[in-house]
């Protein structure tokens, strides 16, 4: 969320520019920003292009606009579909596949949070669960400190996991009213 706010502030400070300059600035900035969520730059630029496109785009249109190879476009589009940020659209009479991005920013935030949780938090919780079941009866300082650290880390990551679950299930109005209450 912090990076998104920085992005909005940055975009608002850009001096007057024409549409093409603004579009290129948006694609580049979104590409840089999204790398903070664990998405590669090209994937983020494809996402940004689809966000600002009024209609679904074909892979060829994406390749041409971003000057990327077919393989790069297809790989990153598939990954965006996996993250549930982009969906495939079939147009009657067209053999090509077209793609469009989810445009609701709160929904995008929730989907990114859900994917990051799946890729990062859940694997850490599994490892911590395994580590907490170590059956060494030693009372050595090393073992005691290890168990204490694993326990503290498990509690912290579990709480983060619960918070992300709450955000994912949250309604947009509830989420923002809660955030504003915290800021007071």
C-alpha cells in the first residue's frame, strides 16, 4: 500500500505532458512499482498497459506496444492470469485471444495480497510448523533460544496471515474506514 501511495503522489507531481508521454511514464512507473510486490518489470508493464486500455488487447498488440518478444509476452500474460489480475477474452469471429485487466484497484490489491500470501507466507508457516516440532529435550542455551525465536516468528507470521485473510475477505468500504480510523 505504501508503494501505491508513493506512486500516486509521484504521478500527481508530473508536469503537463501529452497522452503518449503520460502513458509511457505510467507504464514505466507501474513496472518499477510492481516489482515491489514480487512481479517482474515486464509482467507489470503488461498489467499497466491492460489497466489503461479501454478494450481488451491481443498478445500481438501487447508485444508491439511494449516492444517485447512473443515468448516474453505469452509467459507474462499467463503469469498475470495465474495471479488473477488478467483474464482471457474471446471475441466472436476472432481467432486471436484478447486479454483485459481487472480495473478495480481494491480488487487488484486483494488479489496481489492473496497471491503473495500463497507464495510467501504459507510456505514460511509450513517451515515454522516443522521447526517447532523438533524434539530435542536439551535445555542448552542454543536450543532454548532457537525454540523461542521459532515461537515468536510463528506468532508474528500467523498474525500477518490472519490480517491478510481479513483484508482479502474485506469489503472496500470497511477496509478504508478501518485504515482511516487507524490514522486518526
